[in-house]
C-alpha cells in the first residue's frame, strides 16, 4: 500500500526530468521544493508516480531565478 494517496493523472502533471528540462534547475532541487510545499505535487496512477504541476514549477522557477 502506498504511503501517499494516488490520484488520477492530469495534463498539468509532468515528471521531475521534464521539469528539469523546462526550467534548467536540477530535478533533485525541484523534488525538494515540491516536498517543502513550494510546488504542487502528487503521486499519480501512471509511472513514474511522482509528478509535479507544470504551472507551479514554472512560477517557482521564475521566482527562484529572480532572487
């Protein structure tokens, strides 16, 4: 049984590697930001299970680069 709830996949959900390509920020840093609550994330019903919100990732990356 999964420790996190599993949700249906949405078009906004992207993998950590896709987020890395989109923003130029290391996927581990994106993962840490998601776990800290800066980026919306969920476990989805398709592999890979850990995905982040494309919109939130772009917003977070913009604020990170502006700082």
